[in-house]
């Protein structure tokens, strides 16, 4: 009797045309986002006072924070590809319309505020859907590599988008920049439409419950899961500790040290390089052994670097420290995303992605005014140390939870005989 042959190895994600189409769409959308936000801030500053501009920029955070969890329900109900296509189509039409209005007239700040409100609402459904899409385009053992590729696409969009948006503003004002953003959103739509989607168990089952019932069911699933439940706590604590130093403290640190705006750029470049290197590592290797333990250990060691950053006297040393922060934070973040992708039942992935995104995009930003006030009262050093302690606590907690500490990413399929 002939022994059955082992399963054929799945195609590596970086050689899969379907995954590459998704990566192209994601990168184009991220580029469009970066250019849109730069153009919006420039248009708001040019049309009103700094306080009014800050209010316009903050408007989008409100629907994003309030509706994110229900955005996860929508992604699970309608399917993530349909939601992502609709989101980018809406963003394309809105930014193109705003570009046309700015070319023809000089509207008040209220127009910018309405656009920001629309974008925040779209983000609330777009972000969970983006998190739920990878299992439908790649095999399970390739999801970690896909997560690394997503990190590279995100870093590329963030790094290239800002100078590209600045160039567009310099050449033709905010209207031109909004037009470029609309074009990039338009590029993503046909790439997303061309994706081949893998069917998931339960796709054909009717959803009879209400959105609230679906949301409650998703929260129960998270609470009972031995890996994902604790992982959400790690994500939230890590985001809370990370947000203050890197968003508020960094600018004040560079100001106090006399490094100026260029210093902020160099430190952020160091951080982005480290984070991009971590994503590249995961994209190339496809799997990191003992992922749960490595994730949380990287949180603890990275917390030491965050605390040390406030006491660095020289800019080159600060860049090196930021590089280590980016590498360790990028590694923990990429592994976190990969574990969510591989551990979660696809039927709940939109809701789980919504919860993980809510910490960084909804809850953590609320602590920024507190961090700024604390720095004014006690100085940079104590606030950086407290923030680093919160990050370290998240890693220690994750290491203490057996299910999360022992979590592993799936290995590659056996090669074909």
C-alpha cells in the first residue's frame, strides 16, 4: 500500500500574485492616507487659527473611536474585501470632490471638518476590514509573512507619503495634494477587485442577530480565548505606554536638547528604520519560533530603551536608541498581528481586529493631553520612565499568561514529494 504523499508546500506570500495585488492596494491606500492628512492639516492651518486647525484634525478621531467596534461587526457580516473596496471608493470620491472645490473656491473650515468627519467614519469600518482580509487571500502558514509585508507597506506609505504630499502642496497647494491622494485611493480599488478570495467556514450562514448581539458575541469569544483575550490586554497597555513619549515627549525632548525640527526627523527616521527592519525580518523568515514569548520579551526590553531616551544627551545616540525602540516595538507589533491572524477564527476576525485597533487609535490618544500635562509638571524623565514601566508591565503580564507565552505561529507546509 502506497503511503500518502505529504501536502504540497503553499506558495510563499512574496511570490503569490494575489498577495502582491493586495500589498499594492494596501500601500497605495496608505500613501493616499498620508498625503490626505498632510493636505488636511495644511489647508486647516491656512484657513483658520491653530486652535481651529487642531479641532478640524481631531474631528476624525471621534467617529473612529465611537464606531470602530461596530465597524468590526460590519466587516464580519459583509466580508472584508467588500468593505475595503467601498471604503477606498468613498475616500477617492470625497478627496477628489474636495480637490475640485478647493480649485474653484476657498471654502470655510466647516467643509474640511465635514470631510474629516467622513474620513473618521470610513476609517471605523476600513481598519477592522483590513485586519480581517489576509486569511482570505493567503494560506494560514503564510499569514505571518503577509503581516510582515503589510508592515513594510505601511512604513513605505508613511515615509514616502509625507514628502510626496509636501511636494504636491508646494507645487499646487492643498487642492493638488488632495487630487494626488484621490488618485492613489483610485489605484487601490481595481487591485482589490482583482483579488481571489478564499471561502471561509460559515460564509454562507445567515446572520439573523442584531449588530449589538454580534458585537457581544465577539466580546465573549475574545474573553474565552486563551491567547487572544490576554493579547488584547498586552496591546492596550503597550499602546498606552508608547503613545505619550513618542507623540508628545519626543517633540519636547528635541526642543529641550536644542536639536530642533530636524532632530525630530532624525529620531523618527531611526524609529521607522527599526520598525521596517522588524517587518522585513518577519516577511523574509515567515515564522519566528516561540512567537508569544518573543513578543512579550521584546516589549520588556523595548521599554528599557523608551525610558532611556529621555536621558540621552546627544542626537546620534538618540537616533540609535530610537532605532532599537523601532526594532523591538516593530517586532512585537508584527508578531502580535501575526498571532491575531493565525489564532482567530476568521468569522470573528473583523471584531477582534477592531478591538486591537481601538487601543492605538481610540483609547491611547486620549492619554496624550495627560502626558503633556505630566511633562509640564514633573519633566520628561519621570514621564518617560512611567510610560516605559507601563510598556514593561504589558510584556511581563504576557509572559505570565501561559497560553500567550507558549503561543506559536504555524510552521511551513511540508514540501511536495
